[in-house]
C-alpha cells in the first residue's frame, strides 16, 4: 500500500507499521493535533533556553519517527545533538529550516487525512 505523502517514508511505513493504515491514521491524527504546540516552544532560542529546547526537539524526533517521517526525524536529531552540546549558533542556523519543513509536513498530513478518514 502506498501512502503518497511527501515527507513520509514508504519503506519505513511498511517495516515499522506493517502497512497498518488504521494505526497510521491514528498516529497522524495525534501528530497533527499535538505537534504544533510543541513546535511553538522552539522559539525564541537562547543559551538559557537550550536545555528546554533539547527536550522539546527530542519529543518531536520521536513523534516524527512514529509517523515514518524520516527526514524530519533526522533534522530533529541533528538539532537535538547541537542543543545538547550547547551549539547555539548551529541550532539557530538549522531551526528555521526545520520549522518550515515541519509546517509543510503538517500541511501534507492534514490534506491526506481529509481524504482518508
């Protein structure tokens, strides 16, 4: 079964969720409903907020993994590593790109859900 959502890895979907579309729909619903509030906590970023940022980006990494969003998971992992090592400049450089990617991903997921519920 092909999902056909930009940003969702079909092979990972088959391997991780065994192609279970009902489970995927449930996970995507949760992701679409909960992720924006976590994303809103990713700014502003400062040296003082990096520990909280690391916690939030770690949660997003897991949420992305749950829905087979491999590229978003990789981006979140990279940001998590940078934030844990105190690389504020690295986080500031990559965070905006991540936020834009996530906005597109959520939009793609919302469109897909409208046609599959």
